[in-house]
């Protein structure tokens, strides 16, 4: 990272990046929204991974060197002062300085009170000819080292660019870059019926892009869906989640201000759904498209009537924020939470049909398989599990990942899918930089996709189930052969990647980036 002045914006951004890289994704999102770091002019490309840790380490080294030099000047010989001791001494010095300043301030207040009558008399007598006291010389504040944070520490994955063979690189002529958002783009999704791409950003907008080949250069323009906050205009209004209904006529969006909204595909606001008391992190249409399901930090899940905009039922079953929701069919669904629990619920019933309590940490994502018989979950406890309604215990418990698992996806194969003769697989994307493909029937990992060098935030199967795309904060999108586990397409962008998704034909992959852009790659070229 290039040299900079240590402003509060810089400190906030370093903390935000640390939370993000360490796997505290929801904490990072909340912190970013409250501190407004996404509105700063800091270029994420100039901030290498591990910058906060590196900066602190360098600061400790500076204190250690300074303390040892001071010890030698005082004639204390070669007694070595460790960084911890130096930091403790610095803290004690700061505390003493604070106490001294408080004492001085109190004394000054008393003196000012005592001198007030004399000062008033002097002012009445006219301007004083006495010289004014000079400001105190010196500065008690410690000067931060000018060296900027360097590369990531040994605890971080190495930021090494692994160049893909030229034959599999997506050519520049096959990539469309969409510009328009003013902040990080967190999510994107293709319409299920036509070449429309929706994107959601920290700039309080969602956008719908027309990527039809007949659109010509019009794809660079988009329909902008503005998310006006229901209260304070300065509060975070980041668009956190979005989902198309089955026929592609409506787009639902959820945002940090707690509102869910329903839009027509041409950008007209149809409904504003206002009942949540906190940010919405998950939003899903049922298969019929008449009901919308939302999950919020306020711990609840709500089923909405899409036509009237009324809440049909509020499910208040979790004791902590709801992180994800997913429909099983048109009237039953599952929810998961940071309380480590998963509830399977049915519209019209007040209690959960089934509750799963097998995870040891917050549950980040849940997904029903194409048949609606199996529910997959992933957690910060480094496991992915598969559940059946017939048991409270997982039918599969996958433990090969070495760090938190951020998301999961089922292959569009097996019973209930468009590809019933292909085996059912589950993909899991982890902060250990790998994606694993699991054979559910065999209960084992059949592919470990390991080329990324930073956390993997997104994974998506192609509609025919033969390819899988992965996106990571190492700026790379990779497309893999599911059967062979080999890389078949590669693209390197200019910033970390939050989401990847396929169009319905399986010919294009869209990826949204931390540098405010979306790239659409034609992988058939």
C-alpha cells in the first residue's frame, strides 16, 4: 500500500478489510455500513491482504526499537525490551499523560474561575499591553512510522498470481465490463428467462442491465433502482440481497435499512415491504412466485404476499440474526442463524416442523436440493452438512475444509432436476481458498478445486451441471470441469469478487467486484 496519512477513514478501512479477510463477513458488512468506508476514496487494489496485521506488527517493532534505544541512552546496557513490554510501557505512558492532562485541565478550570473577576476588570479598563504566552514547544503525540504496510504476514495466504495457460484465458474481446455503481457490488443474478442481469451495491442502488446481443452498446446503460432510506438519509442503505421470480417479471431486493422491495423488470417499484427491524440478509421467491421470504438481523423470517405487500406470517424462532432462508416448496422453507440452529417451517404453523442443532458455530448458508428431500448447510465450524426431514442428525457431515465455509450450492442434477441421470453433487466454497465437490450418495469429496490463493466467496454450477464457476478475493474467476476437476476457463479482474452466476444458456458468467464493476464473460468463445 502506498504512503498515506493515518486518517480515521484509513483506520476504518483497514479494520473492515481485516474483518473481511479473517472470515467475519457479517461483522465486516455491518461495520462497513455503519462507518461508511465504502464511500471513501481508498482504492482496494492498493491495500494488500493482511495490511492491518502488518501495520500493527510494524508499529510494535517501531516501539520495540524505540524502547531499546531509549534504554541504551539511559545506560541500562543491553537489556532487551520486547514489543509487548514496549506496548505496555506506551500504554502506561498514555494513561499517565491522560491523567496528567485531566489534572491540568481541572487546575486550569479552577484558575480560570478564580481569575474571572480580574479578567473582567481588565477588559473594562481596555486592551492589555502584556505579551501573550507562546504556545508550548514540542508535541507529546507519538509519530507513526512512515513505512506503509507491506505484504501479507505469514499467517495469510501468499498473494501469488498463478497465471493460467493462455489457451484457457477468456480473451478481452469476450468480456464486457459494466460501470455505473458508486460502491462495491455485492451481488448479481441473471433473469431466468432473458438476458437481463441484476446487480446490488453498497451505493444504495440495484441495477438491471440488458445484455441481449441486439442491445448493441446499450448494455453499458442500466435501469437504476434507487433505495431511499425509510428514515435517516445518511444511514446505510446497501442492497444486500436480490432474487428474480420464476418467470423473470419481478425482482425482489433487500437492503440494510430493513426494507424489502419488489420491482418490475423495467425498474418500476411495485411494493415496499416494511416490517423488519434490522438489515435483510436473505430474500427468496417461492416457485409459484406469489410469496416472498425474507430473513433479517432482527432474528425473524417473514413470508410476504407479493401482490398485496402484506406480511402473511412472521416467524420469530431464532435467538440471533437470521443469515439465510430457502424455500423447500411453495409453502415450507428453512432458515439458519448465528445461533447455530436451522429451522424447517411451514406457512400457517407457529412452531418449526424440524430443528437441526448439529453445527458448532454460526450457520452461513442453507440450500434445498432439487428434489426438496435434502437440506445442505455450511458453517464457520468448517463443516458442511446434509440433513433429511426423517432425522435430527445429519445424513452427511463433511469435515475436510480447514477454514470457515462461506457458501454452498447444489448441482442442477439428480432427482427433481433437468438433468436426472447425472449424480447429485454439493459444492462448498471456503476461506481455506478451496472449493470441494461432494458426492452425496457416496458421502465423499470427489473433487478439490485448489487454484485460488484467497478466500472463495462464490460458487455456481452451469445449468447443465457439467461446469462450475468460482470467484475469490484473489480477483480471479475460474471455470472448472465438474467431471475431471480441471480448469477450463480463467479470468483475472482488478479487485476481489463477491459473486459469480451463470446465464440460463450456460454460455456466460457474470462476476461482481469490490471495485464497483461487473464483468460478463462469454466462456463459449
